[in-house]
């Protein structure tokens, strides 16, 4: 059990960490800090929070584990801000969707004072804000733990165990491996869903109400927060561009087969896609 779990800038993910940790009895004390005073006031009323700090510096002074739950472009800034105020040996992690540059910068910021081990729970939603947090968000969801080369093995093990205890299925990779993987399985799908929705937005708006569940399922994540995704695409631009280029090649191949009335090739592509989709675990 952690003595003091600290969550800075809780949104959907940070709020869910707090709620899940409270529900599972993983911390004696849960401390949070939110940027807006009105949010701090509301958080003081939540049964899953024991203390609400007025500043990030005050929040971390007695921390066992700090979770940086701010938007991607603010996480490094927070790490630098709290570094001088962390107890010796404290653990720090995050929930950012991009890891390479972030992990290196956060490690540099707190090195010598505490241990930084990056994390990324694959448990987002098109909904945002701690008000939408749940204590089951991480159950049976993958969580990447992304230690840098040479990182403390005991610190890495503790962070992995923490996410496991929240219900997640933990996989450990390097920060750069993470960014390549998520560019393909998370960031590329967002770009595709957004592009499809944007394309259809230029058509007759009434068509949307004639669609079945296929269009709803395919475009669901197009409803995600634009500000969050701008930050992710900025941080992981190169990997996403590589993934988009490969997808363009795949679409070109499908278009060519369709144009040439090459029905065996069209069928082969449909069957390969079906086989891959059928491989998802229940």
C-alpha cells in the first residue's frame, strides 16, 4: 500500500487512477492538485480524495508515487516544477500518449532526486474530465510501462505492479518502441476516423441519419477532444507520418484492384482484413 498517492492535473485518466486506487485500497492517502480553483473546490467534495493541494509543489512534498496526468504538452513542465520538492527516492510516472521525448525530459528533470518511469494506459474515451472518471476504467486494458535504458529495475517493477493492481494488463517496452506501436494502433485510427468524418461532413448532412452502426463504430473516436489530439500529433508526428504513408499504399492497392475489376484481389484483401479483425480477444 502506498502511503501517499499524488495525482497532478486529474482529467479522465488521472481521476480514474484516484477512483480505482481508492476502491482497491492501494493508498492510505490520495492527494490531488487541479489547475483551476473551482475544480479544486469540487474535488474536495469527492469521497475518493483525502487531500486537495493548492499548488503542485505542496502536493508532492510527502509523495510516495506521483502521477502526472496533465495534457502531453504540460507533463514535462510539471516534472520540472515539482522536481526540487520531491522526497528522496519518490516515484514519478505519467499517463501521456507519447513517450520518447517526454520520458527523456522528465528523467532529466528529476534525476538524482526521484525515479521517473513513463506509463501510458490505453484506456481513453471520447469523454474528458475527472467528472467522467470511473474506478473500472483500467480493467483488462493494456498499460504500457516505458523505462529508459538503465532505469531502476525496482522502480519499474513498482510502477508495473501499481497498474496491474488497478486492473490493467501491463506490457513493458522502450519509449521509442511505444511511440512506433501507438502511432499504428491508436494515432493512425484517430487520423482515419477524423478524415472520414471530415470527408462526409462535406456531403449531404441528412446522409448521416440514414447510416447504420458501421459508420457510427468507424467514426466514434472522431468525436474525441481536438486539443488533446493536436498535442499527440505534434509529439509523435514522424511516426504517424510513416504510418499514414503505409496506409496510403494499402488504400492505393485496394483502389487499383477495384478499378481493374480484380475481384480475387479485392476478396483477398477483405479476407485478410476480416482475419485480422477476428483475431481480437473477446
